[in-house]
């Protein structure tokens, strides 16, 4: 069971312009505080300008079945091997923890995942985070008990940990990375998954066993051409 709210929002922006004797409109300046964090061809990864964001690179498309765990090096992870099925990420607020491997696949589709420790994030702060997710595709939110930090935001290869839901960097991170076509491995891929939505796989807090897949599986076939040893010198025929 999840929480979903469909809202039609009318946004009224009131701009105050300084009078200089004529009504000139200057272009090239952000119209809102978030515009400078919107990705563009000239600034493909605006998250690099957000203090505290860490990045990493992961191979793509490494899948495990629903019966196999992945030995993630941190919880929550921000990429790596994942379940072949993605978690629904079209503005979903999961009331209970969900399977980590499914959540990572959603990030490969371009979703921003907000995870929080329910014991250290107040009901008011949970509501603040929930309002940033509900009805907003390519976002989802779920609790993870006993996380290292109270709040953790993830997109593929990016992570930001925070103490407060009202930190301005929450909106900056979402604006910069939600379905960012330059940083998302599969931009535009579906976030809808009604089957997972109705019956999400639960979060498993136990340590993965010895049969867990490594976080970064090697490709089945080598990606580099092997270097052959030089041929021995053969005397030319007389």
C-alpha cells in the first residue's frame, strides 16, 4: 500500500522589476532559485555545484533475480548491480522499506530516491519530504531503519546525506538530477510498475550472505582486446 496524491497546482509567480525609465527584460538570469540547477547542454551535471554531493561510476545493466542479494558497500547505495525489476518511482511514497536492489534499478531509469531513518526524522520532516515526491514522476521515497544518516538522497552515481528536510539542497538535488538526460543511464525509461506498486518487495536489513552478487559485476565478455605477444623473428629465406 502506498501513498499517492494527484494534485493540480497553479503556480503564480510574481516578479518585481526595478524601474529604470523603461520596461526592459533582461534575459539569461534564473527566473527562480532553482533554474541554475536545471541541467543543460552547457551544464550537464549541476549537482557538482551542490556542496556535499559525492559521485561514483558504475557499470550498467548488471541484473540479479529477485531471489539474489547484492553486496552493496553502503546503504543506501547510489548505483551498481540491481534487480531486473525496478521499483515504481512515479511519485511513490512507500510507508515501509523496499528491496534495495529494486530501488537501485529505478535510479538507473532516472529516478531520485529519498531515503530516511524513521527514528531520526520527525513526522513533520517526513511530511516535508513527502510533499516533494507525491505525484512527481521520477521520484520515490522510502524509510530505511538505522541508516548512517537521517536523510539520504540518491540518483544514479550521485548521493547527498543531510540532517534536515528543510535543507535547500534537497530541491537543488532533485532539480539537478531527476531524469537528467546527461547523467541518467536510461533517460525516459518508465517509472511505472503497478505490480511492484501494489505489492512491493520488502527491505531486508540482514547482511547479504556469501551467495550475494558483487556490487559491480564484470561483463560476461571482455571489453578490451587482449594484447598478443610479439611473433619471434624468423630469418628470411635465401
